[in-house]
């Protein structure tokens, strides 16, 4: 794409983004009739909450979503321009432009029908023995379909310098294993709707109604059995239970029945020496079902249809959306086709195979050298604030303190976009049907992963797309990542005052840094290796304090009287509390020697907490909040504000709150960082 054309396209899209033009507080939206010490979230956001409507095609709407929409418009404009004047097909931008074009060619999608996935369906339907199941699973996994279990290649948790293969539980059609067993009315409704959805999809693929109902029951039988032996969401947070390194021979002995060697050979890893088996009991289950060939045939065909439906003709895509987005998340309308295609290319978190190629058309316009320099300064200041805390926290011994400071000093920082972009030369995308491009993108990443088993880890790699409104801590790399997508108003503005920036992106920075010291992150050392570097006494004191956070958040009640799961959300909650604390302390460092003038009648400290509360303003559909409470490691937004300020005396001081409003007692507060 010619630079001047790209700039015109991006400028046109940017004009749509008036909502996020600068990082300023919504002072006019404050409800001063509410006592900030009694309900700070509504004090900061009630007028906005009462006036905003959730767009029909969204499950929720808030500051993150508004910025995501702005970024999406930039991507749409850039990709439309790329389709009109395609870059070379050999470039990453050219490949992603052709992927996008295939998704936008709805007539072509309808014409292709299910022909592109016919080979996968035929392979699934031809299974007659255990070896056939193993080979078919490998074939499906190579095409991005996690049937039966999932295969991945990640840094070894105990040797972060090398890549290690892993098999993990997967292959369920419902969001969570507990969805197969909960007995409340809503869960029963979802299960019944899921069976109907499976049957309807089989009918769309050519089955008659009677056969489709039988297939739906077979899928349910298979998935229920797999779910029974799957770890719960809370159990999967246990990094000791999910690290089980062994040889292929040991896996075969532990989980007999399934031809593991045939599977790995078909995947292209015939010489695999060792791997991590994340859920051993689940691995055993696959072998227990191995001679149920008819069940496997139906189940495997379903997994092909489920994984690809969103990229198939409209009847499939609409049916898929109706269940997964309509029923489960409450979305009332399909989003624009362009957004659906972009999300299929890059994923909602930019983690799909072509996510970085997609981001290449984004970062030039959306991120400046000025922004990177300001971010680097803020990160350094916030790391220094945590270092000060680590030197003074009274519950930690000098031995553990020294290692914690060593880890913090070694923590890497990635800002904006990769210094080295992913190599897409082997990605074979082009003038193919939409679903075929989707599978080719998946095959590219699987082939790449298999090829680097046992090799040195590439520490320049990003796991999150630079266009995404999010941030990340990578434990195996001991690094924090801030994509260009979030480094924009209202989270960050290099022209905004310190209080607003530290209450916005500063809190996000603090959150990600604190992940390195949350209940899971603390188990990894300065080099990113899972090892016990804590004294027994310090670990015990940490666990006791973390228990206070768990108990506190267990008490928050969301939609349908569903409580926040304090165990499931523990790492995020610890990081929210600790991250906000150190961002506040970093603000104090930034303000040293500067005039501490009130703006709009608000002190810097008050503006900090308002900025923090307003980045978490959001409305969610009941269905979406229910799903979040059941399956997500993050607490709903209002509790991310309420839970934090209840632990910070700094908030009570900023707003001159009386004792106990909203501060927890000394014995109840986390008092970790």
C-alpha cells in the first residue's frame, strides 16, 4: 500500500474517534449527589451508566470497548484501502489483505459452501480404529481444530530457555466443564439449547432431522464424558498440578489405549522426546473412549463444524452466532461483517496466527515515538515505586526480599509493537475461500510450533497483537507487554496531566508488574522459571494475605445472585489492588517538585482515583456478566474499583472519608504490596 493512501485512510477513520480524542476526565459526568466514600464507582460513573446504551451487537460497552471500536475503524479503513490497492502477495500485509478480502466476499463464501472443509469431514467420518482416531486428531489439530485435546508449544515452565510441547484438555463445545453439570434453570436452558444448536448445525451440513438429533445426543455423550475428567477453571490455576513433564513412553504407560506415538508422528513430531501433560486425568480419559468409533466419528465431524461455522455460509455463521454470542453473551445483533472478519483474522486478543500481520497496518498511525518515550518513563517510575515497597514491606524476610528485587530489576518491558515482527514467509494464504484461508493460517502456526520443539526460546516474540486494547505479563519471559492498541486515550495521552495518566495507563502498568508477584506469578523467578525462591515463612505469610483478598471478593454478588469466585479471580484481584497502590505511589514520585494545583476543583490524588474508576466504567448484558462470573479470571468492572479502594488508605485520605468508609479494617485488608 502506498504510504499517502494509507495515511488518508487512517485519517478518515480517526475522524470517527471523537470520543477518545484526549485523556480527560469526565468531570461533568460526576454525580455529586452520591457520597464518593459510600459508592465511588457510581459517583464517578452514574451519569454515564444511566445514559449510555449497549450497542445491540456488543455484549458490553465501556472504556475498553470504545477504544476497541476506534481501533477497529482504523483497521477497517486501512484494510479496505489495501484490498483496493493490494500490497505484494508475498508480504504479511498482502497476505492479511487477501484473507480479509476472502472474508468480505460473501458471494464467494456462499458459493464455496462446505466444500473447503469436506476433506476434514470425510477424514472424521472414516475413523474405524484407534490409529485412525489418532491420525485424524493430528490432521484436525494441524487445521486449527482442537478436538479431543489441545496441542501447543510453549516455553518450558521450569526451563524458560527451551520450547516444550504440551497436550491439554480441550474439545468441549460449552464454555466451561461445569456447564455440563450445573443444575440451575439457566444452565439447563443452555444445555438444551446447545443440543438444539448441534442438531441444527448438522442439518445445515446435510443431515435429516432424525439423524441430526441422534448426532446431537452422541456429541453430548462424548463431551460430557470428557468434561467429567476435565479440571475446573480454579484447578487449572494450580501451576504445580498442570506441570507434568514426561516422555512419550511415560505418557503411553500412564494413558494407555490412545496411540500417542501415531498422533505425534502424524503431527510431524515423530521424534518428540518429552512433553508437558497439563491434565493427566484428562489424558487418560481419551484412551478410555478409544473403541467408541461411532461416537468419535460424530464428535469429530461436530468439532470441524463448530470450529469453522463462523467462516462458512451465512446459515452456519448465523446459527453459530445465535448460540455462542446471542444466548451465551446476550448480543442482540450481528456486528458489521468487517469487524467479524477482522476478529477472525486476528482474534479478540490478537493471538490468532495472523494477528501481527493485521497489526502491521495499524501501528504506524496509532502510536508515536513520543508515546513510547512517555511510557518508558512511566514504567520505570512505577517499577521504582514497587522496588521501594519491596524494600520496606514488614512481612517479608531479607532473603526473599533480595530475590524479589532481583526479579523486578530483571523484568523486561515491551511497548507498542515488536522490534522484530513475526516471519510470515511460510504462511500460504491468498486467493482461497475464506474458511480455507482461516485453516491455512492455523496450519502455518502449528507447523511453526512443531518445528521449534526443543529449540531456544525467541524472547522477542509477542503473544498479543499490538492493535489490541489490553496488556500482559508473561511469566516465562518475566516481561510486561503494552500493545499500541491500549496506549491511547482515555488510558494514555502524552499530553495529559500526570494524575490522569497514572490513574489510567499507570494502573494498567502497575497491574501487569504486580502479576509478576501475584499468587501464580510469584512462583516464577527472575529468569522466568517455575521454582520455589520463597522462604517457607514468607510463603506462608503471603498465602495468608492472599486469602484475605479471596475472602473479600467472594463476598461480591453479581447478576442472578452469582458471587464472584475469589479463587478463580485471585491473581487478577491481587494485581488490581497492588497495581493501583504502586501506580499511586509512582504518581507521588512524579509530582515531586511540581505544583500540586487542583484542576476542576479536584486534587491530583482525587483525579488519579477518578481516572482509575472511569477506565473501568462499563455496562454488561446480564448473559455476559453471568458468563464472566462463571468462567473468567477477572472480576466484573465495578468490583475491580470497589475491591481496590477498600484496601487503600490513600483513597480514604484523598476523599476525606470517615473511618470504615470504604476502607476495610487493618486485619481484613490484603496488605501484600
